[in-house]
């Protein structure tokens, strides 16, 4: 394909909205606009990646630092929109909202008698814990929903120091919405002072650490009052007990007890469905140097960047056209920069765009029957007889790609 067909416009400077180096190089090289719209060169690159995806394992051959589980593949990036939990010891990896962690009971004390106490203006966990002078771990947090499929009132109980994962809840009971004031009242609860004790027509769902958390302070279902020493099994019986809590950094891994980390990532694949735009960005973030992109041979949109240097005595365009046709006939994909531009401009653009091999057709070398061939990540150029160009380039493409940066 010729340079003009793709309407490539490179930029010498990074866009001022670039938050990562990879994105900056994709914009500078003409793959994307600064608004993250895909340009023709970017479409060509994505089309090539889509062709690679006929092998579901192709991502693992692109020398990308991947994080993955059985269903999803991620790439760590500070601007990524998918937050995950990761264990560096055993490589446990999961979306933040679905990740599991090892929960620790707060105490193993004996159950104490339930007691109703006045708690004015204590309609949050923080205010209640401060008023009673107890840690948040000793409180029960109430969250109230209505299941959309059947309008069933759902009462959720989690420990006061923990955060509910709505994704986990929905996986267990289906889609929900926040309960209305009328629905809360009809179930016998009081917003801000609610507990599962004495509810009617409610599906009680609790986190699985609650049975191991005795004597929790919970609402009395009456404004201004709470109950001390509520205990699951004695004071109320849940229909469902399951893991409902969202993990956070520093929690213990469910598999090896090592501290978990939270990471922003790009989601590259989910259940064999690939996000090709994210894969292109991950390639750019991983494979670049100070001059531009350094795509692996398998992932580059073109095998060869072919350029000619305008000559005075030799028609370098004509010679380059012959090489272009020969390479294409051999099944080698070529980006042919046939612009009437200075050599320095073309060299810079070749480095920016990041094809694995650059072929330069210049008057000086042609006089000796040679062309110049350079691999993108090598410093040295090689002079190759023009009649050997196709076989030499084919051998270079087939050579192992080390994925150097």
C-alpha cells in the first residue's frame, strides 16, 4: 500500500493531551487522532490484529506484560478504565468488583443479650461507631434494594467496615434497583436505622463473614434507635449467605494470603472476545523507543517500510516501484513511501510508524547495485544486492522476533 492511500499525517511533537507514551506515538505516527479516533493507518493495524486473532492464544505471543484469568486478559496502564485485583505471589487476577479475598473475623466472643439503645443523629456507620465508641467492624451495615424481575424487597447485611459489591450481589440474586421509601417502610425497616431483625416479606442476604461476627450494633428499625449485640441465627435468619464484599488493596489473597494490589488496566479480551483498539494501545505502550513505535514483526500493520531518496542521475522511484511489486508478489506487506520528500523526513516517519524492516532505495547505493535494509530495532544498516532483496527480506521477517523495546 502506498503512503498517500492511507493519507498519513505524522506529527513531530506529542499532543498536549497525551497521558501515556504509547498513545502519544500512535497520534504522532498517524494511527489515531488526538481525540482517539482511528485513522486509516490505525484501521489497517487493527485489521491485521483481527486476522491474528484466528488463533485465540495470539496475545501471548506479542511480548506484552499480560495479567489474566480463565476468562479475561488485561494490560496494566495508569489510564486504564478496568480496575482489577492482582496477587503478585500466585498471579490471582480478577476484576475489582468480583475479586475474592481472605476475610478475618473481628472476634470470637460469646453472644451477648440484645439491647435497644437511643442513638440520636446516628444514621451512618461512622456516626454510630463514634457515638457508641466502637470500631466500625462491630457494626452491621444495611443496604436495601428491590429485585427488578419480581419486585422482591432485598435486605443486605454487610459488616460496617466493608463495602458491598453490587456486581457480586447481582450475580447471586439478579438485577436490582434501590428500594423506595415506601418499600422500605412496608418491609418494617427504617432508613438510617435499619436491621434485618423483625422484617416482613424481605429476602435477607448477608455477607458470609456475618455469622462469624458476633454482637454487632445494628438498626432497631425505629428512628433514633439501634440494637446492640445482634447475632445472625439467633436474632434473624438470612435466606442467602455469600461473598458480597468488594476487595481493596492490601487485603489477603484468597489463595495464598499475600497482600493484594489494585491496578487500573485495559481489558484486552473477555471470553474470547477481543478489544482490538485496546490491543493496539497495549502494543504501542510496550513496544516503543525514543524515536517511535517498534512493533513486533507479527503485530506490525506492514512488514516493510519502503522509501526512496530522490536522485539526480538515477530514477530511484522507478527502482523502488520494482522492489515494491516484487515484495508484494512474494506475499510481503509493504508501506511504500513514494513521497518526494527529504530523506530525513522519511527516516523520521519510518521510525515513528514502526514497521519491523526499513528498505531505502537511494542513488548512491544503486550505482553499486545495492539497497539499504535496516531492522527497526537494530542500529546498523545492511547493504544488499537489489536482486537479493526479496529473499533477504523474507528471511528477516521469518527470523525470530525478540520483542525488543
